[in-house]
C-alpha cells in the first residue's frame, strides 16, 4: 500500500498564525497635530482659490481694456496709429495693465470668435503700436519721464513700428506651429466674458464689494478693495498690481516703500 504525501507536523506546529495588530490609540498630541494640519491645508486651499480668482479678474480686466481700445482703433483705422492716440480713452490704465505680448495674446483670443473686427491686420498693427507706446515708460522707470500724453516723435514711431513688425512675424510663426499640432488645449477665456457683475469683487480677497465700503485705486481706477486691510495685504504682493508702489505711498506713508 502506497503511503500518501507526508506532512511535516513539526513545521506546521511551529508556524503559528500572526495575531492582527491592535490599532494604535491616537494621543491627544497627535489629534491636535491633525487638526492643525487640516487648518493649514484649508488655509492653503483658500489662498489658492483666491489667487486663481485674482488672475481671472486681471485677465478679464485686460480684455476689457483691449476690447475698448480695439473698437476705438477700428473706428479711426484709416488714420496713422499716432493720430488715433488722441481718440483713445483710459490711456493710463492701458499703459499700466497691458504689454505688447499680452496684447497679442488677447487679440488671438478675440480672433477665435471669428468677428470681422478681429481679423483686420491694420487694426492689429495699430493696436500693438499704441500698446507698445503706452507701455514704454516701464522700460526704464528711473530715468524715463514719459507719460501717456507725451508726443510721438518720428524716432519713437520708427522704433515702435520695427518692434511691432517683429511681434507680428513672431505671432505668425507661433500660430502656424499651433495649426500643425493635431490637438488643441481648451482653457478658460475670461477675456470674452460679458458678465461684468461677477467681477465687482475685492481685488485681494475676491469677495463681493459693497458700494459704501470700497476703496478704488485712484491711479488706474480699474480695481477696488473692500477694506484697508485688503489694500495693505495686496500692496505687499510682488508684481500683483501695477499701482502698488503709489498706493503704498498714499495710504501707508510711514512704511518703507519699494525701491525703484
């Protein structure tokens, strides 16, 4: 009679099933640390959402400035761009909030709507020339006494025309590259948003503004704050608002101002 497979009884007895580990009890200290971490995570999440809201607000603001400027240029498009300057409104705000590269980004977004006004290359050239001219004073703020109402000299006009031609060539090359890409990324386009009411918010905390409790920037007149605390918090942010230095000097003269 053949014997079946033998089982090593010694090995089976020596291997005892492992007992499940008991859950460790949370100490008061560890619970307190978890609560603190949750608070910090929540605070960071709020700050991130507020920062995103501020960026969307800025993009919408720039879009409104660009749209109004383009409409004025289209009306007088038969003129040279330096002559159209006299008809433009909010020149100071345009110079503060728009740059040539940002201007061409906004134009490309407007161009996606297929409206006739945003396909006119002459209007685009005038638009970029005016934005470049109004933004010139930021190239050398220490020595440049340029203002939006400065006269456009022949030398300045020639330099700006050359800059704009370079920008247009660069933009054409970029657009051609994008067309060759088989896929396109969709993204938020607040520049096309017509709901002005949703942007009547504090530029710092992004909460709705109350008419009797708002502090509007007296320089660009484009953004407002719900309180002096929010204004103070915002002027301390680097590269957040182009009027920060002037606002800091006006509302907090006792504090050290930024060095130019």
